[in-house]
């Protein structure tokens, strides 16, 4: 049985995410997987869509256990309907016949593959909240770290509970306008910003990704607003600007121009952000960590590989805020 719901007559109301779906009998919410079964909110448990061994840098998480491998698992469904989703085959459908596993088995496989942690990713992991939480508890018993790659569209109470079990987040801030969230994602911006702020307040490691889509969320004004928000929150939050490529329902939009990515990075640096990276691009040095104090390249990265680092700039010894 799922957590975070109430009964309203024959209907149940899910209280996990801001949609607050009110579900008649046998019906699922917007996420496609949390369903009213006999007056109770039920959710698939352990139904895998995907399981891979990935470098942690692929999530992307650059300041969290660099050069380690993470056992990455995904389920089904999502509480947003992004028109550009690159994993729509699993996120935009309900559970299909798939492998069913247990938290113990996930952690055994992580250790078997010499992974240092478990990551919840590929679809939106919060929609299988209960399984994710149980896996995270089991992972910590086995000295494995946990990472959640999420859209951040979750209510404060369940997020606060989850913060006990997740060691790092990458939150995808998809734009900085409610219009984009409503028209392109079927959601709202403010709950996502509040989730990031809650994670920061809890002192849990967080990195933020912003996929730049030409003509939709790439105006200088919108990028400025986004960067102002990050800078006010914490200038040391790593920001990943990533390039869009045509996919799903936005396959008619061209790739993000290199000039737009470079401009976004420059704006971030002007705002005082310490760590701004570019993803999905072959620009030399786009994923390197530049020391915020002396300006020298402190950590080189290439194709999800990070050179060995002690977490300090080799030139001036400033702390680069790396969790090891």
C-alpha cells in the first residue's frame, strides 16, 4: 500500500505530489502508476523498467563521490508530461510486464557490480516512493550511498521524510516560467523551486540541471531569473546547462546552439556561481571544474570520467566542495 493519501468517499486523494489527484475506483493518477484499488492507494513495488551500471557523473553529479560507479534503476510513470522527454517509453506509460525485484536484491547487485551506491533515475523516481525509500534504507545498511535524479515535483512532507534516506539529488529545473511548466510539462514551477530550497535547508547535497530548449526556455531574461534564484540560494550549487536534441513531441525543434550554452555559462559566472557546467556537448573543458579562487582548471573530466582529486584545488588548495 502507498503512503500519503486520504479517503474521500469511494475516491482516494493522493498527497504525494502537487497534483493531489482525486482517484475514482480502479483509476490511476496523472503519474499512471498510483491507483485506487478497493478504496486504497496502491503503487507498483519493485517493477523495474531499467537497471544499469553508470558513472556517477552521468546523472549528472560532479561533486558527489567522483569516479565511482552507481547501480542505476528505473521504474515506470511520471507525474509530469514533458513533451521533450528522452525516456518517454517508460515515463509516459503505466507499469507493463517487467522484472519485479526487492530492495535486498538491488543492493546485492550493486555490490556484485562493485558500485559504491544506488541511483533512482530514468523515470521519475518519486512516483514509486515506497520502493525507493525501502531500497535506500537497505543501501545504507550495506554502506552504499543513494542518489535521486528527480523533477522535484513533490510535496514538502514526503520530501522531508525522503531526505532521511537520500544522500544526493540532481533536480531538473525545466524552465523558469509557469507558462513553460503548464504548456510543456503539465506542472508548476514553484513546487520544484520549493523542493530545491528544502533540500538545501536540510544540508543535503544537490546539483541542478537546466536543459536549454531553443525558443522555449532560452531567453536571456529567463536564464537571468534562474541564475539569480540559484545565486541567492547558494553560489556553490553545481549547475548543469545541457543541450537539447529533438525528441518525443518536440522533434521539430533544432539542437541547442553552442553560443546559447556558452552564454548561459558566462551569465552564471557573472552571477558569482562557482561551478557551472555544460552537458551534451563536445566543447573542450565544458565539464572541467575551474577553481573559483585562482581560476585554474582544478579537475578535468572527459566522457563521464573524472581525474583523481582530493577535493582541493592543486594550485591554491581551496576546498572545491566535493563529497567523497
